């Protein structure tokens, strides 16, 4: 995520550049029987031949006690734990299942804040004898809820939708939940994002709406296992008034006009964290392009900001290919920006970035492209590691702006060190107060940490480690320990002291 405040800090930083020497950036490429069924013979039986009567009383027969049959114990019913255990959002997530795919059917109109939706969630049980699960879901009236087509009983508490499964599930069993809901989304402030009034669906004007959900706002517009550790595929079927265009993550598969409305069907074929899902509705024009290396680019832009948008986004294709050379191939099917009437922030929503009409500048464009690798392709296991999202996005944006003169990057980072000394909090970078999660520490102090790591291990090991990181964890999540181990493997150095000093 980028806010206007953080852009100003970075731009001012470039006024501090002075002459200095440093090694130029060098990047080295990385090399990247069925058993037959057993046949058991069936033995014939016959009646035994009777013995002749004995002249003397028979000897009493004594046998060993017969074995007592003990039935197997009935498996203990399992309920998925109602939290993923994240210290920053301890109420979110569920550990009983793994979502494979969300299909969101939404009727949306920017002039009305009422939503009609159907969420179909395909998942797999993780636990044995699973009898109850929960989804994160705030507000709305639920008209019906089924599991595998059967009505299921449910209850609600706080931000949880608790579902009793019609039949127990074994570990590995697939199941499908469908929730039909309607109503006005809850609009409440997030403790994490002080510069946005509320997370989830935003209705800034009667001709534009969009969803921004980082970190904990996805369940304010659809039921979900709302934590980055449960990534899934997404399909969107968005019906809007005919004068509008509906935009979402992934690829536009089909457009279905029907009288006064049009349904836009989008699919994203790569795993995505729930907070990165988005929809945007407005009177857009589409701009198509390709990067020099062939990455499809599709932007959706308000006509009145077309020219400043094109000036800011002119570097998109070049930046995509530049980052692909550094970190590995662009990981998704296409890339684009969708402009919004949002005032104070932009968000790296996967493959289709929410871009504020007031932040049409090259720095924001490159920052959000960097997030497609850092935060999207590999996501955090805990919000405590926001430095790994925002610190890298800031640092890569600075690398881009100094790519013609790498020496100037070192000069800027020396000045940033002094700025961090004045502005940073006393909180450990890996354990920030919630209201600082999207503040100076995660962004600028995180970038300084990453630069120091690069200086410590050297350019060759640094970029080899990043490419290995994406090869190993791409499409999933990684912890700070995972990142540390990859950098140790790439550098041959023990880095416990470095990560402890910076994060703890």
C-alpha cells in the first residue's frame, strides 16, 4: 500500500543525494506401481465325523478365556480453530480447512451502498471428523447457507459466521459452502490504517466504487477465511448498471449484456490472499499494451485523468521486465492499474492495482509493481512482517529511480539512516504497535534494513537469495525465518544476529 504521506518522504529524500562511490549493481543468474488385489481362497466346510461313545466319563475340557472385543473409539469431533493465530488480527482465520477457490457473484451499483451477493467457497478439510467451521464475515443479512447443497445451521458472533456441517468430514474431504447475503456493508475504521476511514467496499461518488481490504477488510464485503496464510483462486461475476464497467483481479473472461445491466466475469488463476481481492466499478476506458518481454498490460482509466495517467504509467512495461530480470518472471497472467476516486492511498491488489487519481506518479507505479512479487506472489505468514512487504517496495522503487547511477542509492540510504534515527519509533521493527503497521517504520526503516542486508551479504548473494526465495515460496506464504534461511543459504553466512538486531 502507498499513501501520499510516504511518497513525500521518499521524494524529499532524493534532495539529499550527493556524490559518493559504491560498487555498481551486479546480478548473477541463478540456475534455476499399483498393487494387484490379494485373492483369498474360500475353504469348503464339512460336518465332523461323530465319535463312538466313550465307556468312561469324558475328561472335563478347560479352555483359555475368550478374548473380549473392544470397539474402536469414536473419533472426537473436530472444530476448526477460530483464529489463524496472528498477533495483529487474533480474531481472524480458521485452521480447520483450506480454501481452494472463491466465486463471488455480486450485484453492485455505485449510487447505492446496498450489496446483493452469493459467495461460493470450495474448500478441503484439514482436520479429521470435522463437524464445525467458521468464516470471517461482518454485517449483512444471510438469506441462505448450504454445504454441498444441503441447508446447514449457522450462528453469528462478533465477526464470525459459525457453520455446523451437515455431515462430519475426514481430512482431505472436499466441500462447498454457498452463502447468499445482502445489505449495507459495515463501514468502521481499522486500527491499522489511520489514513483510510474504513476498509472493504468504498463508495466515494455515485459513479465509482472499489474495494481496499489490507489488512483485515475482505470479510467486510464477502465471507472468507480472511488471513494471508489461506490463499485461493478467485472468480468474480459482477453485475452493474449498463453505463459502468466492472473490473477485478485476473482476466476478463466474458461480458454479458442484459437490458439495463451488464455482467462482467473475471477469473484469476493464481493463488491470492483475501486482502488482495478487489472490484472496481466506474465509467472506464481500457488501455492495452505489452511489456517489451511480452507481459500483457490492461489498464482501466477515467477519461478525465487519461493524460496524467499515461505520463505516470509509461514506465510500466519497462519496470515489469526490469524486476523480472532481478527476481524471476512476472508471476501472473497480466498486469494493470484501475484508477479510483480515492484520495489518500493506492493498493497493490494482485494483477489489477487500485491507483488513486491523486497519486499518478512514477514512484507509486513502480512501488505497486514491486508488490506483485513482494507481498503478492510471496505473502507474509503474519502481519508482524509488514517490513517485508513495504520495506522491499520502497527499496525497489529507490533502486529504480537510481538505476542509472547506483552510487546515488548508497548516498540516499546514508541520509535515510539519519532520518530513521529522528523519525522511527522505539518499537522493534518486527513487533510494531498496530497503528504503526503502515507507518514510517515498515516503509523507510524496513528499506534501510534491506539495504544493510544487501551490503552485508553482497550483491551476488543478495539477488541470488531473492530469486531462490520466489522459486521456493512463490504462490504461497513465507515467514521471516524462511526468508532468513534462504539468505543464509545464498550467502553462506549465519544471519541470526542481523535479523535479531533489526527485528527484535
